[in-house]
C-alpha cells in the first residue's frame, strides 16, 4: 500500500482558504476516483471536492468547522501499488509518466477529466507518453466487516445534502428519481416523510436530530450590557468576506441615494396578459439595460490608483439573491446581448443556482451593475449598499395597491418604489435622476418603451 496525500486545491476562485463544512467520508472508508469526499465553504460558494485517488481513507487532515489554507494537506488515501499486470502497455490507450511526487496528479486528470480543479490535475508541462488503465479494487475494510462498500451518491446540489444531513439521512442510502439516479430535494422530502410515518423506529437505526449550536461557557457576562451571553456563532468564510466587502463599500464609496414612486399598473397588466411570457423582473432588467445605455458612467468602476473612471462595453447584470447562506449577488453574464425572454430564462437559472450553491466564480464576481428585488421580501424600500467595486445599485420594492391620482381623479393603482444608490464620484444627481426616469417611465408605459428598445 502507498499513502498518497491530496492538498486542498485552489478551487478556481483565486482564494487562499476554505472552511471544512462536512466530511463525506471517514477513516477506513473505501473511495473511488472522483468520489466527493468533503464539502468546503469558500468566500464565494459551497463546493464538493472530489478525490483524485482510489483506495482507503487513512487520514482526514482537517476538522469540520476548521478553516484551512490552500495547499495544506486535506486527506491521505492508502492506494495499492501498481502491479506488473497494470504496467502492460495497451496500444489503444495513451499513458503518461508518473509524477515523482505522486501526491497531486493522476493520469485521468491529465487526459482531461471533467473534475479537474486548480491545484491538481491537467498540467501543461506534463510529459507525453502512455497511460495505463487504473485498477480500482473496492473492498470492505476488515475492521468493519458488517458495513457494505459505500455507494457513491449521485448528488450535485449542496442544498440536497444539507436537507438530508439536517434530517439525519445519508444521501448514499436514498434512491434518486432524477436523471441517472440523481438524488433531488423531492427524494429527500419523501424520505423524511417516510421516516416520520414510522412512529417507532428501531433502536439500532434512530432518526438523528441535529444538535443546536453550543452555548458559550456558563456565566459569561458582557461587560457593556451586563447580560449573559447565550451563544457565540463563528463567522464562516462566506460571511467574513461579505462583511469585509460591505465595510469596504461604506468606507471607500461616497454614495448618495435617490428614490421615486412608480405607477406599475400597465406593467402588471402586460404581464397578466401574457402569463407564459417573461416575468416582471425580466422586464425591469430590460429597462435597466436601457438606462445604462443612456448613462454608461453608471456601468463601470473607479480606478482610484490612476484617478480614472472606467466604463464597460457591455453589462453583466448582478441580481441580489437571498439564500440560506446569506445574500449573494451573482451576475447574468452578457445581459446586454439578450432579449427579454432570454433575460427571463437567465435570471431564473442564476437565481436557482445561487440558492443551490452551484454558481461559477465568474458569476459571483463578474457583475458590473446590481438589481436588487427586495420587494420579494415584502418590503417597500431600502437604502442598499453598493456592491464594491461597482458604482451603483437599483432597488425594486413590492408592488401594492395604493391610491393614486390619474388625470385629476383618485384611483387605485399598482405602485412600487425604486431606490437608487450611486457613487457620487462618477456622476452627480442629475445623471442619477436621468437613469431613474428611464427605468420609471418604461415601467409606467412599457408598451411604448418596448417599441423603442
């Protein structure tokens, strides 16, 4: 047997650390190539890291909840030494020479495995040669004869894993109903309902209940308030990064906020007349793009080091999305090239991936302007914080019935509020008001606006 250690890779986001959320394997387990072994949380996403080796887990180098640096040992796997049979050349299969370190790379990744992560995998400088077929022997550890070899669960969504974990279920025990046996949220809910229907579970297989966060030491008293602290919850990598970004925005950007009430009655009617068409948010996004075309200074950044105002040729439209992990603002890349229908599809897809933890690094960091639909939270207004290094953010409140004067007569109309925070270094109030009017006027008369887009 050969002990091979896999270091925590750079997960393609240029980050230096990640927090171990949950180990998906234990010491003594048998793992296969590309089997997910651990969930880690970076500042931008929740990621399942696959194993580059097949064999038996020897050491888990990080504890759950521990923040680890990129390049630090993550897991050690005991692998079989290649046999003479394994070295017989196969003329149909190319082979690469082995890495002398033998710790980070494997032949499948050099051949273009889809699970390659930065930090291990394809190397541009890898020597050419021939590749042998890997021999993977799945055996039951002698110390655990009563445990069957673990099936690699078909799960792509961290949210599904979290639901199962909180209910005390193992995703490897669930039968997936999705394509190729993929385990979905519906499968987890069905399993939870089935477990709940059994009012007297066997003592050997109880339904596990997640423990609440541990309280602080008894008697810990806050000096300022005189109150006893009930608990302390560590900030994860994601929350720490968000806090730093928001603090930087407030400290560096001299922002100003303007707002306007909008009669969205005609926009609501347009949507109701075509219930299968684009949603309200897609239409507002289209009007935002028109506003940015009229006021391009709001779609850029401030290069403070060179004292220059930068404008982009194109828009990556950020969308504020509330998830279980907190608020994120992924972007619809290349939104300026999309029709309203395409925007609607892209918005729904980005929102879904944000809530399931499946966003790419480009989507998380590539936004140039943010649209925040806080109306979905049933609030009317917000003094939003600009998503640094962007220079503006538009907020959309809930649409509700309100009394409104139209042509001198009091009527009940569908009213919403737009709030707009902007970096005062890139423009003055006149430009901000001009942008707001482009969006507001289009919402009040969408038929006319669409005809000119």
